[in-house]
C-alpha cells in the first residue's frame, strides 16, 4: 500500500513530523511525489506502519525496528 496515496485519499493535506536527526518538517502532501520521498525526509526506512485515524490528532506511526516515529496528519 502506498501510504502517501492513502493519506491523500483520506483527505489529509499536510503533515508534521521530525526527522531522525531532529529536524522539524511541515509538508504539503500534494508536493510529495512518493512515500519514499516522505521517508527520505524522515531519514527512516520503516519496517512497520500503523495508522491511528480516530485519535484527537490523527497520526501514522512508523517503526524502524528500534524506535517509533509519528507523522501528525492535518486535513484541509
């Protein structure tokens, strides 16, 4: 499953997250070409992806086998 395509289909327009090195990002999902571009910005190769659409602030959790990283999702 292409996670970027799924986020766009669910109506999300932007996302906030920190890279592994701690750099903060706020990206427009429409500006990304692929999920790989998102993962490259985060500096992560995810082993597992979990989606939490019913949280107060919906998010996706990416796990690289050692740590979990959150992508906070923002609807348009």
